[in-house]
C-alpha cells in the first residue's frame, strides 16, 4: 500500500493526522506533499493549525467526518 493510500485510509476512518504522526505511522517525511496529491485526486481535506508554545503545525482531516 502506498503512503497516499495509507493516509487516505487513515483520514477516511475519521482520524486526523499531523506530520509527526505521518512519520511515525507511515514513514512519510512530506505529509503536505501527500495531502496535495490526495486533494488533486478530488479528496476534500481541511486543516487546522495547532499551536503548542511557540511551535505551529498543521493537522489534516476530512470535514465530512467531523461532527457538528
């Protein structure tokens, strides 16, 4: 299974993902590139920017799987 397929399955299961999680789970060093690939395939992916102290990072998710 490719990194794109793994990340897509992860997101479709209702989970969110950050770059550090992608590295740990899928050995993916360039999550933003994989997200771009998936968006080009037509997948609607949103992101939230998380701040911890002075660090900022993106957390990606599928908005249709987020409860209102």
